[in-house]
């Protein structure tokens, strides 16, 4: 009997195809409830902690080449070799300096609403089908082996 359970657990875990991702969890909740609460918390976080975009700029750099000379003692001649320089192009990126604070706010908002944020891998194959069959009434966190990608209803950059 133990072997049957072990084989079943391995088959279920074999359907998990990714590293753990953060998902909203509350035993007995429906996908629509989880999505509505997560959306409400995200909207509330944007209202209380607005985006503060900054652009970081790295200027271009030029690394000059060099000349290396050596003297040939046999011929008495001097031989020089020049190595060209290299140009490193500049770059810029824009980021929101409030993003991390907003993510923490979303997590606390979800907890105030009775939900948790847990990490589970994304299902594939038969495990995905099994998860979808019981998704409208979310199982306890300990019994969830994996979730579907659309269950990741909080930001992808969540830490």
C-alpha cells in the first residue's frame, strides 16, 4: 500500500514543471475570490504607493588601445604591435523605486483579508488536469503539489 501511495505522489510531483511561484491561498476559496482580492489589494497599493519611476543612465566608455614594442637583439630592430581600443556603449534603464514597498503592501493587504501568499510550482500534464478539476474550492496548502500558471495572480516579480 505504501508503494502505491509513493508512486502516486511521485507521479503527481512529476507533473510539476517549474520552480515555485507565489500564489494567493485560502482553503475553500474559489479562483474568482482569490483573483478579486488580489486585484483589490493591487489597486489599493497603487493608490497608496504610486509609481516613482527613475531612469538610471550609464554613459558610454572608451577603453583605449595600447602599443607594445620589443627589441629584437639579433637583428637590432624594434618591433611594435598596436592593439585597438574598445567602445562600450552606454545604457539606460527605467525602474520603479516603490515597487518593492508596493509588493510588501499587497502581501499585508492579502493577509488582512484572510489570504496567504504561498509558493508552489506550476503544474504540467496530468497534474494540471487534476488541479483544474478541484480549483474552484482551493484545497489546504499542504495538499497542493502544484498550481496552474493563471493561479499566479500576484505580480511576477514578487519576492
